[in-house]
């Protein structure tokens, strides 16, 4: 199929242009490696003034593009989206960290639900914003509701992990097959070190915490909470006793960081 841009740019196809990349709102830059790689594939000379994870301000020039007309058009299609999407995620992640104010740890595991083509980009962007994409550092084992249901119970699921004594065990608490209190007790008895209340219900968080305290295990486990958690909820959830908050959509589905590419001169 003929690319109509080849016809449109026929008379200037051999002319090279200089364009500038500008941030239209403040945020955190991400997607740098992916953009540079794509630029190289397209034969575009991309020069970025900022590194991965650097802050950018509104109206700040963050890079130069040197390319032929069709490549400039391709840069708008490919490079801008890569940088804007990743930077939007990184900016949202940084906002969450700032709201946490050191009182609660922020993680975002929703990169796992992203299309395979962008998983690495999303994961890198989460990290650029200062958020971990795992609930804890490896080696670790996360026992979610499906592991637990297939193995029969939280106790059985943890028992199946005895061959991995050096792995931190994180267990999802949902109160589906047993009460929140019963699941919490099983998790602690089985050696879990992170209890993830993944219901989005603050009452469940309080019930889990109360059971942890009753078992005198508050210093032995971390209490995590997930389920449609919003950035605005962070201070209150920290006050309610959560040690870890998992924020999904508000980070990985964050709005793009608006960028613009303007041709300024022929070279």
C-alpha cells in the first residue's frame, strides 16, 4: 500500500528539519530508552535533554528531533506516544509517592494486565515514578485467590510453599471462602509475611488489622490493601494502618503527559 505522505512530501523529501519537543504540563519523564530505540529504528536523530525519571516543567524544551519530513510525521506517531504514555504513568506514580509522605509504601502491580507489547514500558514508567511494581523484593511468592482456591485454603497454599523457606510469602485476603479473621489467622499461622486485603473495603482492612493485633503479630507482618484505591485515599488509608497500598488504574491508566513536537527550521 502506498503511503500518501511519500507523495505529499515528494518535493521536500530530501530536506532535513529541526523540531523541538516540549512538555505542556509538569511531570516526570519516562519512556526514554524505548523512544531512543524507536528513533534509531526510524532513522531519526533524537536528542533528549532529560534522563529517565527526571522532572519536567510546563513549557520546558526537553529534546530535539532532526529528521526528514516523513520521519518527522512518524516521530509524531511513534515517539510522542511512547514518551507521553510512559511519562503520564511515571507522573501519577510520583504523585502517589508524594501523597504517601513516607507513611505507607506504594506499589502498582497492574502492569501484569497490560498488553505484552507495552508491559516493559509500563513497568519501567512505574519505577521511574518511584513506585515498586512488586509487592516486595524477590525472592517472594504471591498466593492470590486462584492459587488458594485450587489448593483448598490459605493454610494448604502456604504448606505447598515449604520448599521455598527463603521466599517472602504474600497472601491475598478476600473473605470469600472463610471470614476475614479466619483467613488472617491461617495466613499468620502459615508463615505469611504480607497480608493483602484485596477487597477495597476499609471495614475488611480494619478486621484484618484487629485480628493481627489479637494474635500479637503486628511486628511480624505487613498489611497491604488494594481494590480501586485512589491517590486521594492514600493519607486516610495510611492512618487506618495499611503498610502497603497497591494502586492500579490511577497509575497505569493515568492521562498522557502532554507533549508537543514543533518544526522550527530547515537545516
